[in-house]
C-alpha cells in the first residue's frame, strides 16, 4: 500500500508487496524501499494492460445492464478509481463504505471522465458496511457540521480526507521552508513550570492517581506546579542564544471557556526565533515568505484537494488566495491603524482610542481597508505587550517593537516582536511585574553573550482556515478539543 | 543570518540582509528568499578575498605577538571560524561566551587546521559575558551531567549544540522517510479522554484556576476526565480506516516515578499505522527501513556532529552503528527467545518462563546473543499484550501478532502489532475487560469497512541514544521533564 517516488518509474509492479530486504535475505542493507500500489499510482500510470491489485473503500456502486461500476478510494488521492466488473462478481457486501480488494487489468477508459479503469477479475469484500447504520449516505454531500459529530469516521468523507492531505502537505511545506533557510527545529516542551506569560488561561498537570498522604508531603509530581505550554517562545529564546535561527511546530493550549469558531483548547503553533536581528522588518520578512512559500507549495501539490474547498466549501475563495499571493503585504503602524479606524464612518463596539487593544471588528476593518491584502500592524503601545517585547524608547508615544499580521476572514494570523535583549531594561520590567524569581534564568540569557533577536508565532489552524476558506476552526484539525468536548 | 541552499551558489553576498520582496517593493511575490551569511556558509566558500560580516559567540581567545586569534561559532556548524585581528581591535569584552559582530575579508588560512580565516577590520561586542560568572569555562570539557544543571545555557556548549543539530536533522529524516513512502502525517491529540490503554501512569489535565462552585456543578473542563496521551495509536487507527498509511511524530507522556536514565515524563514518539497489512513482516519492514534510512541520512548530513559523540562521548560507538546498518535485523519468536534465555548459563533476576514478560536484562542478553545486531521478537503471549493486538488463534501456545525491536545499549526501541480488525473477536475482548462503553467508537471502526492493519511506535529519544551512544535519556532532549524536575 506504500508508494515511493523513487520507484514510481519502475511501474508496473507486481501485485504483491515487495520486501526488498527482509524477503530477499540480503546480508547488506538493501536501499530499495517496499512498494505497494495505491490508487493514486494507478490513476497516474500509462502502463495500460497490466495486472494490478488495489484495495480501498467503495464510494459508489452503479449497476448497469452489462456491467457493475464501482468507484473505489483509498485516501491516496481525492479521485477514485473506477472498477468495471461483470455481474457474476457482484456481492451483497459491495455497499457504500465497505472495504474491498480488487485484482484485474488496468485499461484505458472509454469515458471522458477518467483516463483509466480497472477491469476486475476478482473482488473480495474485506470489511462490510451496513448502509442503514453507517452515518454517511451514498451520493449525499454532508455538511461540515454534520460530519463533525463523528470524529472517528469523518476522515472517510471526501472533504475531510482532502483536509487531512492538505494539512499533512502544509506541515511538510512549513518544515521544508525552515530547513531550507537554515533554521534548526527544536522540540519545545509541552509541560512547563512557566505560569506568567499572560497568554490566557492555563491547564494544570498532575498524575491522575496521587496518593493523598503523598500529596501533603510533596504536593506536586514535578515538585512545582506545572502547566501545558501556551507558547514555545521562551524556550526558543534559550536556543536563540546558540543558533542563527530556530523554530518549533507543535501543540499549544488555552483553557478558555469560549466555544467560538475561532478557538480551540489544543491547537498547533509554528514559532520561529531569529538571532542577530535588529529590525522588525527581518521578522516580517520571514512571516511573509513563510506564508507565501507554504501556500504556493500547497496550491501546487494539493491542487485537487484545495479545489474541492474552493468549489464547494468556500466558492470564490481561490481569487482571494491568489490576491494575497500576488501582492506585497501592507505595513502600517498601530498609530496609523488607530487613525484609520477613527477616520472611518463605521461604528465600532469597542473603543478606538490610542492605547486600546485592537479587537476582531477593528482587525477586519483594517484588512478590508487594505483591499483584502494581509496587513502588518507594527509598534503597539508598550503597556499592551508582554514583558519580553523590546522597548522602542520613543516617548511620549511609548511603543514596543511588536507586530501582528492580519489576514482576510481570520483576523490575527501571526504575532511577533523583537525581544528585549538589554539586561537592565528587561530586569527593571521583570522586577516591576514581581517576577524576578521565576525569570532569573531568562535574565541570565541576557547576562551571558546577549544578542538582539526576535520572532513570531503563527496559528497553524488559522493558516489553514485562511487558505481554504473554512469558517470553523474545528473543521481543520483531526481531533478538536474545546470547552465541554474531548471526543475520543 | 538565514541561509538558503538555493542561494548558496550565488555567494559572495552582501554583508547586509537582503530583503528581496519587502525591500525591492515588487508587486509580484519574489521567489528569492532572504539571505544572511552563517559561519557554516563562510567555512565552505571558495570566494576568497570577499568582504563579509559574521556574528556569533566567542569560543576561544588567543593573544600572540602580532595578532589576536578568536574562534567564533554561531551554531550553524560545529566548526568555528578563526578570526585574526590586530591588537588595536582588542576589547576587554572579548571573552569566552561573549557575542560579537565582525566585518573583514575572508582569506585562505596559512595553517593546516582550517581552510579559511577572517581578517577582521571591525569587531563589535554585542553581548558581554563575565567569565567568572558564566558556568562554562574556556577550554574545559564539561561532563553531560554538569551541563544538564543549566538547561537554559547548555545549548551553548559544543556537545549539546551538536546534539540539537543531530536531533533536528533526524526529525527531518524521519519525516522525509514517511513522506517519500506515501504516509500522511496526522497531528494526533495530546489531550485525550482515553484512560485505559494500560501503557503506564497517566497525567490528568484541568484548568489551573477552577471556580470551586463550578467544580461541583461541572467538575471537568471537557465534561469528562482528560489525560495527556500515552500513544497516538488509537487515533492513527481512526485514520487507517481512510488512508493507505499514516504517521504521527509528537510528545507522549508517562507519570511514572522512576528517575532512571531510560525514562522521561515527556518524550517523543514516532508512530505509524499501515492499512491493508496482513503480516507482521510488513510492519517489521517499515521499522527496519525507517531505522536504517534515517540513520544513514544523519550520518551523512551531520557527520562532524555525530563524530563528536563517537569520539568523546561514546568512543568506539561508530563501529556498532555501522554493524547495525550493514546487517539484516534478526527475527526470533518470543517462544525462541524464552528457549535462548533458558539455555543460557547467565543467572537472571526475573523469571524466564513462557508467559512472563521480557525484562531489560533479558532484552540485553538477547541482543548480545544475536551478535549486537538489532533483533525483532515476535508473537508474544496473548495475555501479555493490550486488547487491540491481533489474536494469532494458535492454541495451545496462545499468542498475539505483536513485535518488539530490541537494539544494543537501549533494549526495546520499537513496539508494534497487527491490530484486531475482526469485530466479534475485538468486541468479546473489550467486553471481557469491561470497556465496552469507552470503546464503542473503536468498535465502530471495525463495524464499517474494517481493514486488516498494523503499526508500531518508536521512542525518538531512545533512537538518538542508540545511534549516538548517549547513556542518559536526559541528554538527548532539549528540555528534560521527569519526576521532581521541570526546569524552565
């Protein structure tokens, strides 16, 4: 069932698994990987007339006078393979959702709808599926909301299978982007003893079964209270003291009570930190390149899957994506943003006074104002930003070198800043916040060979929403966790 | 500071950041990435005589009659760049560990120790480092145990910087292996409501600040008790019902109280699941190829970093690694393993009767018995394995289609099995264990289009220990979490 790019050229392959090493018995490690034919391989071949064997799930069954027509999908591509069989190969188990194993010859299809079709010589039903009990129905297009109720089965729908292929390819594109640009990947920890970054409500972690007596003597497994990480930034800053550039890509957590279509309790963040960086532009350049390079990769490598979203989920969204890719992102300062909001005729719910945080309604207005091109908003009021943001020392408008990237539909996609690398300025701010004990280690990063550095985080699910046009964040993650819901 | 393979050929570059898009003002997204010169770039260039600017940390300072010699490292490679400066560029801040910014011309080095050296025209100390307070000392080789006390600074040592480059490259090699072989990457969840997989002590998760009153009405944030995942397997099995092959690579958790050199509370697992797989050999083939392909990639792409470990941390270990790569892994059944142990003259602490689990002492003996070549042990007693392992139905020796991969030094590196895909057999085992309510969803995977499938998990830290010869698991992870310790 595994396919290999290396071996794609040697097709047609045998219909059995090829175990080049274990089965050939060679004493020397054999470089040839295993190989099994996927439906994606079969659809793209030109080796007509060859005998092949494929396995997958039935997507449709059509009985005509002469033949039985099946569409079989194995998740290797959106397109199914058409199987043509004589009626004597029919079986009551050949229903929508059942798993089958088919051998036959691959032939040119007389229809214009597909290039090839499989003329079955043998069909075996390996796993039945009772259509009356299966929650998805043949030829019905179920809503994203409906399939969300079945987290263990929704990957069997075309739309969620496409989403998962896009998510996998986007992950890979992001990792390639960083690797090609010399970033070291760091696995920042999920469990942390940092509790005062102020990025929202925390989850606490303790063993499920703690001995009550032990609890009094020794209340915490780790000796200190521990939490699920809200960001890998501080740990990446450790690494920015030893590498030119680092990144992390993993789960982060917020215990917020909102049930909005924009929030999850567990979501993925891409975070990067760049050493020897003296300007916010350096950070913005990486953000813009990351967005554009990853998106172009996904559009190229998952064209059919992306098209499904742009056709059925968010009609017309492709134009929006192309627009974002073709234009240089806008840059405005927070102060300019406030001016734009105050000059607008729109009435906002939240205040637009200098010093107030930008709300979703403001972010949406600003993106629209910029012609639906993503916009960087820079240099926020110092007091709005966390203790690590670098002081611009620009009295009386006292700002920090921080930046948010706002995108159409989603609002804030990325947030970044230069980090305060000057020991004395950082120390006084940490003392002011009463955090000097907890952050002694963080101050030491500046005490020993400090370098100017900066970085950002990008919400990966919001990124997928932005490029696919998916409205609800729960529909772009394999298993959604949010207040009152942790299925499976 | 970022480098790009694409642009390595156009060196020499300007000494400043090149912002191809934002700075060129082009309305069309410009494909050229940003570029800054790393020390790795400088060391590998042949463009002698060019003016460059590099930044990094001072690794050594040597004052000779005519000149000052500095070794500067920026984490892009193990090798430092030698900087030669006249004494008038000397500065009291030029100490071990300080961060500097140097401009000058890159010249051929007269010494045989390096190809090129930088003749400094300007040196600026950007971050001082007081050598009396810095915990690492110039020219001293600190033990892994010593540097472990400074999790925020140990990445500044050669050995841990090398470890992190190897870890990053190994991560990338594993991801490429799966991608090239058609596996879809799935982000399996960290927070889960599954609590009975029996893989060890669980961590429980709740918001840090829960309102007491709320607690009575609604005791759990997710409405049910939730835990940190011990394995992504069950979630991957969901996906094995829709894709040919899937994998996950992320953190997993155990709240065990051991403080051994083999255990962490948070560690990384690579897990794969393959659909339409009817034999344990299919799973073993993927394990063996994964191990060999990733290791060969790391040995090739991180040669200097790996050599540091094989020279100073585990002298002679390279021979062991080459031996593992050159030989086909052994395969013995659990029953054969028990026979081997019983025939041995060694006295074991734990029993070696058929039906008993293999302990570390047994695993070590078996690997030695197999000439220090990794060995697959297959077909364990049915009662030793979790409910999902496939029943071999081979009475009276009742076994399951499960396999462990044992490797020298580490013992168990991977564990895998075929999964029970037959609805009725699985249902009766789940009912027997009293888990039918919790696993209704898991049974449904078999009710609707079930396919034979199997998979495995590999401990990523143990993998790194195995190829580098590192004795303590705490020394192969960026931030170690274990009983009574969660620094940072």
